């Protein structure tokens, strides 16, 4: 059974090229996470996320992380359509299939709109247990990504 969760549309005050260049490369995201931890900025991340996610390892195309009380999870980028779409899939570390895509829209020179969609194939019991958490998590992710100063992350 498939579950689809779509985030609210977020406004990002950066050029679409800068947003795409950053989000389409997991290694840049990994460097940002490491810098935030070293600077003690982890407290600016919502406690619900910073307390649950650790041991983030990235390459350009992959991201593996440990979620407390859940286990290791991973994503891999499977398609890029510059500058508007990044498609990802789970890497097989979770017991169900995950597909995630980030859509970007150029709405002006420093006005990029972003929406995240998650599709997961899971049984009815997991769907009932996780749908609300997935909806909340996808919106938190979208809100967090909208706050990154992309123009400075080159």
C-alpha cells in the first residue's frame, strides 16, 4: 500500500541555481551538518531532529544516517533534472520502499519555491502508525531546507 505525503510549498530567498547546486549534492549537506555540530549550532536544529539523527555519512549521491530507536537509514539520488528536480530513493536499509523528490520553481531572481514529496510502500499497520509522523517530518524538513543561506553555501 502506498502512502504519499506532500509538504507545504516553501519560499527560499535564494537563486534557484544555488538551491539546486546544494540540494543535488549530499556531500555539501554533510559538510554543513558537520560544521553546525563543530560550532555548537546543533541547538538551533529542532530538538526532535538533533536528538534522533546522528552519524551522518555522505557522498555526492548517497546519505546514510542513524536514527535513534529505529536504526540506520539511507537515501541515494537517482535522478537530477537541473535546476528543478531531484529524485531520491531509499537504499534498502528500511523494510519498505521510499521515494522522495524535491521540486524547485524559479519565481524570481531570489525567490525559489520548493515542495517535497515522499512516497512510501508500506503495509496498512505501518501506514496507520507512521502517516502523521511522516507528514510532520516532511514539513519540518521543507521548513528547515528553506532556511539555509544557499548563496553562502557554494
